[in-house]
């Protein structure tokens, strides 16, 4: 191979390794048995239980402070819409009690931080 071709291949390989997708959270694995979505440079893991829903937030593996975050779940299942408030349950965790997410449901999580920044994450089960 000539030197120019080798140099181009090295540059293309370097750009691929340093692309935003390669550096994103997209390979985040569930830490609590839920479904993970990465958005806003954070990981959002939604965990279903029989009588509650938990949402875990982390930034590169570190729990995000949730005391100044308000949130709501909107569950769309079986032609019905159910809303539930999320409240802080410790570092990196928000909980909605008395609610279930059935199989086949679509869920919209809306969070608002102390600066009134709104974050929306969508899930399908």
C-alpha cells in the first residue's frame, strides 16, 4: 500500500473511535434490572415492580442528585393513560408508588430540575 492510503485509513479509524457515538452512553448496561436509555449525557434506568416504578439516574456511573428534581410518569397502556408523580428516594433514584407498567405499555418520563430545565425520556415495554 502506498503511504497516502495508509494515512487516510489511520485518520478514518481515529475519527471513528473519537466520534460522539463512540463516546456516548449508548452502551450503558442496566444496573438495577430495568431498561436503560441515555440522553442529555445521562443514563436513565426505568425499573418496573409489582406496585411501584423506580427511575435511576447516573452520570458516567455516578448517581445524580435527585432532591431538586421533580418528575412525572405518563403510562399509555390498553387505550388508557395513567399519570404518576416521581419523588426523590435517595441519590440517583426517583420512585412512583402505587403504579404498574404492564407489558406492551409506552411510558414517557418528564423530569424538571431546579433551573426549570425539562428532560423527557420515552420507553416501550
